[in-house]
């Protein structure tokens, strides 16, 4: 009888393994690990602090280490691989699909990589070198070379008998590819069509030939969008002359989709999207420092704007008390727009045809919310500080800054993308700099003109 | 010969359709739409401003409208569905899988929903009502009831002949489910096993019975994690007594993974994750207003902290000029940690076993970066303003705030999760409030004690 999964069971295993580790019961841990799937062990490693991670890795079954490495995220995988002997690496990756081996070995230095290759037999070496020749973020870098090709002029029955003789199909096979003598892709035949077809019918009469193949140099983000939109389970990869080179399967695309979406979220917050949650302290501190350095410049730029108005601040401390409100609201409103535009760019909804419409929309949203909050904050400041003029100045600055925030929120990410700079990486910081400076300028400028004697 | 996809072709189609629309060539647009897949039409609709969207929808083939609706994101889909007649809705959803119909109809008011149901035949009505009885964000709400069951005591050959007689398999079928007389799930048989098995072997001897089934009330985020980790293409859904109820397929899970990851990114920026990029202005302004309202309170709280030190600000305008730097750095550093923790919570890497380790790590990262930036900003302020005391105060406040930011960055999202509040929604704002207030308090407090006469 099948186990019913009430919820993700790994939480419990995690706790049990951790308790056993704490008590030094290594034999028990090894037994627990033996009962786990490689992907669950990978999850456990990802969720463990460095020291525990190292101990756990020593206790895993060497037979499974290759597959575990393949399931780990890049940062964690690289940490383990960097400490493994070349012979060991060659041994654990033996028999794995070429795209998975390429993932495991990609971070090695050229010297160590050559040492690993030297340990493999000629066929494996050739397969891996071919896989690694393609850039990681293209179809070539993602594809597996493990697939089944058939001819179009045979019957379904012949194919079925061939497959039965051949035995187990490559993992995640949902289609067979129909090629001609020159390995040119002609069409594909899904397993479900093969199964429901009468035995005496020829493949070319039932195969789907309108299906689209992926070019070997297609970027991975395009691949993710296509798979997602078309609900594909797998797709053939071809060169410019339509020669079949490999196959991309949904499981790799799922990882990609997760990574892409995480990329936006993490880089918008100024983090490396590969950052291991349980990385060593110094490594984390260093990787985050860059972003803090950029922000120091932003904060100093804002401070030098205030500095221009030092005389005003000297005259009236209340202006200083209130001056942070407008930049703060502009930052929040602008970042809402930035997030919307970054998502729209990522999924391909925003392009030349609709940028102008979007700009006008966000400008109007900024104006409307600017009016609403200008009114509210104007009244609050009037009541709090008893100055109608101060309330009015606050309201004016708020309106101006939220309008600018809407416009900049569209223009900055789209402009960055045109300059081939990742909008998720630089968009939020550029926007905040813009709204900080504009907000302070307008508020302190108006206060200088209208209030101070 | 297969088409080679150099890149996502929809960009070009989008431009062509838009040009035709602008020129009022509706017949041409209709023809272009007829050549497109439903999912590509959905993409086109998502990428169009409201007016164009409405025109385009009128030009789509009614035969395809059901499938197009199913491919649309929630906000866009709801906008179209709300304007359709009940008869029309019943007609376009006819023949669709029950989980897809449930998605299309879920947003209807009870009254309109009853009207749509009244237009369906009894079988369809029953199927849809069953599907809608499960909460949307559980296995029951996601599953399709379209699957194939077989018995364990028949041979592979019998199954193959049965399938051939039956004809086309339900979409995305990669496995057949083996059940007993009471529809209790016993195991499953993948199509690739069925194909490679000798014809005279009984199903129960080759089926996989160790496979796990998903409980009908499992939360969708758990389902996404399991599918992703196990590389599943589909999984059976069962009730507490192991009765087979339905099947979840990877294409729905892919959408879910994208939505979940987008959810974190969008809500962290204070946006509704369903927000249509091309929503009408007023609707957008309203949905974003809530977040701006929360931020007004945050900004006012920070201002009232400064207000407590009005006397100090009055004495020394330089303090006012510099007072925004420390809160800004604390906000950036804290939000880095918040992003890391939110991702870790979402993928299930952070739990009771490692929270303490993570807290100590982030506190130490905060201390190290606090020291680095305290030193740098202290020197900058000393050089800029010529006051060693002011530099030292700045450095002290920076160190304290980055340390607090690291600690709060871990505790706030984990605490929110314990309180069953979405950490992505409230985490960033709560963190910024905390670092703003602490940063201002410490900096202005130290300045008051050590500088002003």
C-alpha cells in the first residue's frame, strides 16, 4: 500500500538526524541516510550548518554522492566538490548523465578539471567535454545527450519490440525522436501515442512533426518561459542544421524557474542568489559588503543634499525632524513599480509595444497616490506642528516625489535592461537614490524658500 | 521538418498583432490569433493594456476561450470572466479538465456561479462541484480527476490492448494507477515500464508500490517542494483511507513554483502578487495605497524619534545632515538577512534545528560588517565635518545598528511565521521600522550625550 504524505516528511527526518548527530550516534545517522533518497539527503545538507554538513557528507554512501551533488544548489555543491580528490570525483560521477556531470564539475579550476578527466575512460571524457563546451546558461549547457531516436518508416510494433529488447528508458522519457539518416530531426512520438496506436501503423503517420525544437544556443530564461507556457515535459535540442543534439527535460527547467524567480527576489534585496543560507560567517560578510558599500555612497549622496540646506536645518529643527518622511514614501512607492516592471520584464510581458502605456499608467498611479498621501500627511503635519505652511510644503514635496517615483520606477529597470544591466540587481538601489535625492531636494528647497527668514 | 526556435517567437507575433490592432486591421488580427496556441494568446492578453485586451478577447476563437482563460493569471482571468454571460462561460469550459474549470470559475459570486452550473449537464456539474469543494491551495483544489486506473492481476499485454482500444490518454499521462476493487491505490506503473516489460508479465510484478501518494489536504507549497525535490512528473492524490481521488501533474506545479517565488518578490516590495501589470490606474493606485499607508506610520514613527531630539538638532544642524545614513545602512543590511531567511523558510531549509545557528551567524555577519562600515564612515565623517567626536558617534551607531539588523533580520521573519503571518508580506517593513528607530535612537542619543552643550 502506498504511503500517504500528510506533509513533507523530511522535516521529521531532519530532526531525527540532527538529534543523532548531536549525540554522536554516527552509526545511526549512517543508517538513516541509507534509507533516504539522494534528493532528500541534498535537502538535509543544504539545511545544515557547515560543520554538521561536513560530518553528514562523510557518512553518505559513496555510490549516491554523485546524484546528491547534482541535487545540491551551486554554492553548497562547490563547497563540497572543492574538497574532493580528482579520483573520487571521477568515481562518483561515473554513469551519470552528461549534463549532470557538467553541473558538478563546472566550478573546478582548469588544472583540477583536467585531473578529473584523466581518471575517466575515453567515452565518458568525450561526453563530458562536449557538454562543458556549451555555455552553462544555454540549451547546450542544460541538455542531456541521453535519448532514444527511431526511424519514421518502421511500424509501432517494431518500435515496441525494439524498446522491450533495449530495456529501461532514459530518465523522464516521454517522447522518442524521429530522425533521418543524417540525424536530422523530423518529428517526435510521445509514449502515449505509441501505446495507443495500432501495431501495424508506421511511425511517420502518427508522429507529431509540427513540434518545435530548441536551438542549442537559446538562453535558459527563454527556455524556462517556453516550457512554462507550453506545458512541455521535454523538448529536443538541435543545431542550426536541425541535427538532433540533445534533450531538455522539465525537471531541469523546474530548477531553473525556481532559480530565476529567486534571483529577482534575492538580488533586489542586495544578495547573491546562490548564497548558501548556512555559509561561513566571513564568506557571507564579504559577499554582502559590496551592496552595503554601494548604499554608503547612496546615503552619503542624500546627506550631501541635506548638507546644502544646512542653514535651513539650523534655523528650524522641525524641518530636520520631518525631512525623512518624503524620501521614505517615495522609496516605497517607487520600489512597488520597480518590482512590477522587473517581473513583467522577466516573464516577457513588457516590450517596446507597451512601455509607453505602462509609463503613463504608473505616472498616473503616482499622481493619484501622491495626492492622497499629500493630503493626509499635510493635515498630520499641520495638526502636529501647528504650521499650515509646513503642512503645505510637506504635501507639495510628497506629490512631486510620488510622481517621480512612478516615472523612475518604470524608466530605471527598462533603461538598465537596455544597457544589459540586470534590473533586479541595480534597479532598487538606483530608484532609492533617485527618490531620496528628489524627496530631500524638493522638501528642503521649498522649506528654504517659504519658511526660513 | 521541425521549426528551430532561435528565441521566444511570441515577441514578434506580439509586435505584429499590435501593429495590426493599431491600424484597425481586425480581420488580420483574427487570422493571426487563429494561428496561435491558446497559451500564446494568453501571453499576448497579459502583455496588453486594458482596451487592447478587450478587443483582442473579442477576436479570439470561442472554441479556444476556455483554454485561454485557464492559461491566464488570476487577476487578468477574473477581469474577463466577470464580464462573460453565464451561458457563455458554461459553453467555453465544456470538455475541460475539472481542475481547470474550477480555476476559471472560482472567482465568481455564488449567484453567478449557480447560473453557470445550471447551464451544464448533470455529470459536468457534479465534477465541477466536487473540484470546487476542496480549498484552492490544497492538493484537492489542484488535482485533475482525469486519469487511468488498471488492475494488478492482469498482464502488460492486456493493459496495452485496453489502452489501444481506449484511444488517446489524458493529457500529461506518464503513469497508470493500480487500484483494488475499492479504488484503493496499490501502486503505479509508468508508461516506460509498461513499454519495456514483456507482454506476459503481470502488472503487480512490475509496478512500483513504494511510491508515495499525496494526501488530498496537503498544502500547495508542500506539493511544490516535493515535486521539485523528487523530480516527479505526476503524483496520485488520495484520501485518508488511501482511496484514489485524483492526479496532480507537473504543469500545474510549475505554475505554482513560479507563483510562489514571485509572491516573495512582489510582497516584499509591497505589491499584490496577482497584480496585473496592465491593470487600470485606479485599481492599481488603490491596491498599492495600503502599503503606502503602513509606511506613512513607519515614517512618522521615525520622525517622532527625531522629534524627541529636536533640541539636539536645533543646536547642531550637522547632526541632522548625517542622521539618515545609519538607518539607511541598517535597512539594507537587515533586508539582506530578511531575504535570505524568507527564501530559507520557503524552501524548508530553516527549522527548529538550525535557527539558533543561523541567528548567531547573522549576528556575527552584522558585527563584522558593522565594524568595517563603522570604521569607513567614521573616517569619512571625520574628514568631511572635521569632528573626531562626530565620527566616533557615527561609527558607534553604525556598529550597533548593523548588529541589531542582523539579529532582527532573523528573528522578525521567523517570529512572523510562528504567528502565521506571511514573512514576505510584513518582514521587510517590520525590519525597516526596527532599524530606522534603533539607528536614529542610537545616533541622536549619542550625539545628545556627547556633543551638544
